[in-house]
C-alpha cells in the first residue's frame, strides 16, 4: 500500500474527479472532500470504491470544504490516519472547488445583481478556502517536503463575461494566492501552481449561461477543433506532482491545445 497521499478538494466531479482517478492509477491514496446529496452521494461512494481498485486507499468526506468546522474534522481524520501509516506523506493538495453565484455585479434590477453574501460566498469557496486549508495543513505538519499545491483557474481570471463577475474575481485572487504560496512555502521545497484549462464541459462550466454557444466557438477556434477534456488536465497534474518537477513554481499553466494563442478566421469569409 502506498504511503503517498493526495488531498483533493472537490473530488467527485470535473477536474477533481479526473485528477483523483489519475493519481490513484499512479499509486496515490486519496483523501477526497466533496459535497453531494441524493443520487450524487451514491455516485461519489461508487467512485471511492473505484479508486481503491487501483490498490490504494480512498477516504471520502461528504462535507462543505469551505466550512471551518468541516476542515477541522477532515484534518483531524488525516492526522489519525497519518499516525498509523508508516512514512505517511501528504504529497499533493488539489483545489478544485467550483461553486459560485452567476449573476451581474450591477443591474438596475436589484434582483439580478449579486448580493454581498453571494460575492463573499463565491470568493470564500473558490479562492480563500485554498489559504485556510494550506494554513491548517502546515500547522499540523502534514505537508511533506517537496509537496505540490495545484489549483484550477479559468478564463475568468483575465477576461470578463456577463454573469461571471464574482467567479472572475475569485479566479484572479486564486492565481494571486498561488504566486504568494509559491514564495512563502519554498523553504519546504513545496511548489504551488495553477492550471488554466481551455473550455471544458465540466458540470460546473455547463451551468454558465450561454455555455453551448461558447463550446461551438471554442471548438472552432482551437487548433485541434475540440474542447479540452478533464483527462487532458489530469495528465498535466500527473506530470507536475513528479518528484523531479520542482522547478515549476508560481505559474499559471495553460492546458488548452493552443486555443489561447490561435487567431482563427474563416477562409471562405475572408476571401469574400
């Protein structure tokens, strides 16, 4: 049984799920935090069992990762397991929390604009929680030397979209936090990076108003004529967590098949 562990915040869907599966295949036991109800709760348990078919252990916690109480309970459980696993190493922390309010920042109709509570909740879940988890893991001496911290950003960190203001602000803050952690944790050999994936049909992204039209434009404007997949991102995470990948630090890494650098135009329209 491997003594290498990954803690994945948001492990039951999207990038978090794909990353959990990829790391389990490569010998990492998984601490997974998710927040599901009903059939989705049952699906998460089935996924946990799937991970263990790769010869690793998987501990799932169905709780709100942005709650101080929940965070303390999960870290206490990790501490208890660490006390009985010889050579226990928490080598990877993945932040894949995608829960925020999709509304206008300002609108003449107050019902269509974000409230203070919605803005603060979005920022807390999608950005601030990374810092709170890192702080507590460090205080509890759970982060290993040469650990990897990886967070998932998005186009909202640098571009504006209608109904996306609070999420954009959170993603920009997330990238800034990653840069700061990269400097502050370097004394322990810990690296921190964020991944900026191309448009991906994750459950969270699919809730963005106009996602279908965005998908069509993204596929048309990608050199490979397809969307980014969750597996594309998981493959990059697998590479970043390798022992020798300790000289990539504080970066926001694009994983999009060249979508961001490709200037697309329709030749037929141009010829006309």
